[in-house]
């Protein structure tokens, strides 16, 4: 089943506490994958997931906040991104790639000790 996006407007979400209560209610419904507060005055809840009962979610929000309106229900738009793979070409001579070879020097200096 395709993912769906539901937008519900809750008119009495003035404080941070009321927004968090609305988010708890929205996330508690089965099928919800994510929820976010949207809108200019942060009075809309956008919920995405699979097989979400929009009417049930709206009724649950109405029980707590008295005024909740179902704004829209639709499918989530999939963004198709084309990934271009970068081809890295290493110069090869006789089948061996050129890369820096570490140079090791052994010094018998008594002033420098590792252990």
C-alpha cells in the first residue's frame, strides 16, 4: 500500500504544551511513521504513514482540543533523484597503479625512543 500524507488543522494549539499533546495523540495512532507541526501559525499537524485512519485521528484530536478539521488526505510524492556516479581513473603503467609508496628510514639515534 502507498504511503499517505494527512494534514489536520487544530485551532487551539497556542502553546508548546498543547502542540506536544497533539503530537503524542498523532504518533499513538497505528500506521503513523512521522508527524510534524506545520503551517504559518503552527496550527497544522502533518502525519505520514501507511493505512492511517484519518477520521479516527481527527476524532481523537477533537476529543482533546474540541476543534480539529481534516484539511487534506493524499499520497506522498516520491522524489526521484538521479545519482551520477563519478568514474575515477587511475593511471596504470604495465598493469600497476601509481600511488605514493611510504618511505621507511631506520635511524640509530639514542635520543629518540618510542618505548
